[in-house]
C-alpha cells in the first residue's frame, strides 16, 4: 500500500490518495470510517461480500459512510487508487446531499459524464508509473472542484467530535456552535454523510479499537465511553467489525 498526499488545492477536501495493489487474491475487512471514498480500479477485479452474495464494484465508484464492516475481495493482480475525502470534503465535488450515499456504493458516472471517465481511463491506461497515475487522478478532481468554500461550522464540529473520541452529547455540541440541533443535524448530514450521532459512534468505536493495546481492560474503556454494559458493547463491536472483541484482536 502506498499513500500520497494531495496537492495544495485539494488538501482542504482530500485526506490522501491510497494505492492498494495485490499480486494474489485477498479479502480485506474494512471497518466503518468517517471518510467518503472514491475508488478507481486500475487492474483486476474487486468485489464486495455481503449476506446477499458478492457484487462487483464498477471501474469508478463512490462509497458513502457505513455503520458496519464489509468484506472486500481483491482479485489477483489487482490495483486500485482510493481517494479518501476529508469529512465534509466530498461536497466540493458532488452535487447531492452526501448522506444519500450512506451504506451505498455508486458508479461515478452518476456524477460525471461518461466521456470524462473514458478519457480518465485512457490516460491511466497509457501511463506507466503509479506516481503519474495518482497525478492524473489528482488533476481529474482539481478540474471538478465546484465549491471551494469549506463549511467552517461543520469542520469545527468534526474537530470537537474527534477530540472527544466520539464521547459527547449532540445537543451540547450544537449549543456550543450556536445553532439549533435540527438545523445542525441537517447541515451535518448533508456535508459529512451521516447524522452527527452516527458519526460520533464511528469515531468512538475506532478510538476504542485504536487504544486497546494501551489498556488492560477493553470493557472498562467501553463503559467509560458510554456503553451501558458488556452485552451492549459486544453487540455494537460485532456489528462494527463482524467479530467479537476476542476474535478480532486474536486476528
């Protein structure tokens, strides 16, 4: 895996460009995250596993936020560029409320003309190095910035939720930002891709998992983070990861 930083004009909207290559077929367990992600397939096939069966991802796709894990199967000799948008950053490129992408994967031709994507495919196909391919993808998004104004209220709310590791009250948060709760939640969903409470839940679980090696008792940390009891935590953990805490950390 290789990670590339965005150029300066994309930095307010994009976290990183991640290149995922695999010479052999593999299955990756993707946990919920706070980023909307665009996937650009360079080689091979990619499928998402679900209870209803496997579904192939299109050549260019966009994935919204999720509340539960998913299994992604990368085919042999596959290569993909993932565009990880900052929280609220995807709204600079796509003409729809971002929360409509929640729990979905859609083809990028829902947003861009087929001729634009065909040209992108041709450019990527005739370029050798990964660095140049990433540069082509960066240029594609540079040319499609439609809104350069960052919503500072949403950016501040994301900062507060992250700093609190997801453990905070949405009503208190909206009051600290001097906006009604209803107006705040609508504005947050439209920009970030889910309700602030759901977003905070993702941040909270990611923080617990990230700090697990620093504590003797994951359950004590979970109770301190607002889970009612052991069964409440395990139920949410399993939905988030697909595994019990014991099995997750053993793997």
